[in-house]
């Protein structure tokens, strides 16, 4: 059976946070570049607060502990997103891909455009896993690691090529990244990625439904189920002629010419 505290509330909370957090990050990263330093600093303070939330909640096997850990992971993730989309942490290569680059050469160029950001995300994930390895509440680390896996899958699919690539949220100063996108095509990797995300969502959903009603286990599994389902939806957007960036059009300020 489905309960309010164990299933409905965690699902609604995750969707709301995903929607508004993505819009807020898009708004910050598409503002005038003179605001970036302050935005990164404030986001850094929030990320430190998020880490404190995760550390504090690791020993709490309660609903409040689950939500605190989830919020902490989202705050840390948001700082990484802001630092990337403002251009503060990307990679050593900040120019378009050479037109004739193919195969591994193109892959190495694309990696150089993103590598510092990827290393920062992976290092954070490993740090959170290490911190909470034997803790009763590992929600924060699991949430961050799950988002990292889904993001890597999205980036690899876009690099190889997907039928639909919406770039409305990408700020003008990162426009060169579009040159690393693959051709518009449907691949078996995209199909496999969607299938894997759907399978993961079903697995987590079954855990949530089989957990005791209103329990901590049900709430935690419901949060993860919703994240996996949203990941599957975002991958599906890559395959269908739908402008997912239109979901956050309300958050995008007037575009300014990039320097």
C-alpha cells in the first residue's frame, strides 16, 4: 500500500526540489557575468551547510534525517552545477572542438573541456561515501552518487549523439561546448540508458512499496525512486522532440552577449 509520509510526500518533495533547483541554477548561470563571483561564493557557503547537514544526519535513522541528508546532497550538487555553468570549473580546454576531430581525438578534446568538473564531482562522491560508509543513514552519499551516474550517462549520450538536444539552459559563455555534441541520431546506447534508468526506478519503487508503511526505509527508497524516474525522463527527453529547456523558461533572464 501507499502511504503519505512514506511515498507521496517524498515523491512530491523530490519533484518540487528538482524543478525549482534546476530553474534557480539556470537563472544564476544566465545572469550577467559580473554576478558570478558572488553567486559561486554564496553557493559555496550553502554547500558547506549541505555537508554539515549530511554529517549531522548520518546517525539519524528518522524521517527528518532522511530529508536533511537529501537536502544536503542537493545543496552540494547545486554548488557543483553553478561552478560548472558559470565557467569557474570546467576543464583546461575552452575552445570549440576542431572540425576534423574524430574518434579518440574528439573524445580527448571533449574530456579536456570538462575534466576538472568531472574530477570535482567524483571526488565529492567518494568523500561522501567514505564519510558515511558505516553510518546508519547513507542517504546523502547515495543521492549524490546516483545523480553523478545519471549525469555521466547523459553526457556520454550527448557526446555520441542523440535525436534531441535542447540547449536553452546552457549559458552563452559555454556555447563552445555545443561543438562537442554528437550528431542527431538514435543510438543503442541511448536506448540502453533509458532501459537501465527505468529498471532502476522500478527496483527502487518496489523497495519503497515493500517497506513498512510510513517507515524511514519507504521514504528513503521513494526519494531515490523519484530521482531515478526523473533521470529516465531526462534521458527520454533526449530521444523525443520535446524542448525540456522550456520547463525552465521562466527562470532564464534576458540573454546577454558572452565576452
